[in-house]
C-alpha cells in the first residue's frame, strides 16, 4: 500500500514537473512572440512615420502652391482692372476722335459746298 501511494505521488509529481516544464516553455515562447510582435509594430511604425513625413512634405508643397496661385490670381485681377481702365480710356478717346472727325468732315463738306456755289456763280 505504501508503495502504491509512493507511485501515485511519484506520478503526480511527474505530472506537475511536466506541467511546469510546459508553463516554462510557454513563458519562453510568449516573450519570443512578444518580441516578434514588437518588431513588427516597430517596422509598421517606421513605415507609417515615413508616410507621415511624405504627407507633411506634400502638404507644405500644396500650401506653397496655393499661396503662389493666390498671388498670381491677385496679380491677374490687378492687371485685368488696369486693362479695363485703359480700355475705357481708349474707347473714350476713340469716341472723341470720331466726333472730331465727323465735325471735320462736315466742315469739309460745307467748305466744298461753299466753294462750289462760289465757282458756279462766277462766270467763266
């Protein structure tokens, strides 16, 4: 009977040893898995950091382009305003010249008519 108890106790202790060995193996595997996961996360973090830098660089470039386009737009608006003013001035000048020309043509017609009347009334 005592032998049987000792054998049972021996078997129980062997099972505990096996269980402890498995737990120890699991704890060794877990840190390895954690290290592997950590390396993977660090790698993903590096990729994301690089992508973030690229996005920030593109954003700065876009801001600069927007500022440049705003500046060009302002310059074009000012140039357009100047051209409209010049065009209005030239149209006014053209209208004045047309009136002056019309008046001169009328004077020439009148002078011609007067000269003709004078020449027609004078005997040859």
